[in-house]
C-alpha cells in the first residue's frame, strides 16, 4: 500500500510531466473585459485547451490586458498561434506567441518583510 507521501509525489511527478508536453501560449493586447472563459473558447476552436487564464491586477482586480493558454497538442497550438496572431478578438487586435519558460527569481533581500528580525 502506498503511503500518502508516495502518492503525493507521484501525482506531482505526473502533473509536471504533463506540463512539459503542453505548449504555453502568451496572448497580449487583450480587451480589458476579456475573461478566461472567452479566451478558452477562442482557442478551443483549434484543439484541446488544458488551461486559460487572463492575468488580473492584485490590487484593483482588473485585467492587465494579457493572458496565457495551455494546449495539450503542439501542432494544434502552433496552428492556433499562426491563425490568431494579429487577429481581431473582442474589438482588439491581439498578439499571440509561444510563451517563454518562466525563470526562477531569487528570493528578495527586502528586510521590510522579514518578521523574524523584528526585535
């Protein structure tokens, strides 16, 4: 019988393995009223969408005007990029590109948020 730890790490492993085979697509110049669901609907015309996300500002809760879509099949994703780049979507001409991998950022040395050294 597998322990919780073994099950947890196997789920994480397969999730990360699945993410490697997905193509992440960056979409810019979105209408500020665009939702994640409407973005998903646009890209589902080209194939299976595993996730769609419009990036929102933490403070205001409003769209930042860009988002990301993950598609399971690279050929379908490339076709979606080719056909939607510089196209009209919700009254805006959008820019669609293959997303660059997210880089690891070093931890901040900002002492203002370091609560352990308070006193």
